[in-house]
């Protein structure tokens, strides 16, 4: 008796540590992620947007992809 109970208590305490504040930091990430902006019409996109979608948008804008999104970095090419 004693040791087993202590170990159990420690395990339960450790399980409570992770997870707190995740929702808040996720919001911040979402804000920061809205950094793909069409330079022609100022429409914003998440930086995780697929290049296909941006290309489709630039077509609608009647501009080249590089004109609408000169700073776009394809996340799949990293
Ligand atoms: Zn546009």
C-alpha cells in the first residue's frame, strides 16, 4: 500500500497537463494563417488553401496567378 496509490495519483495529474490552452492557440494560428491575399481584389485565403483554388480565383480575377498571389508559397513544395 502507499506506492501504488501515489503512482496512480501522479499519472492522473500528468494527464491533466496537456490540452489546456489549445483552443486559444489554435485561434491565433488561424488568424496568422489568413495571410494569402489576392493582390487584385484583396480577398483573403487561408495559407493552407490549395494552389488549385487560388489558380481558379486568379482566373476569375482575370489576372495571372503571380499577380494575384505573388507571395504564395506552395506548402507541398517544401
Ligand atoms: Zn482576386
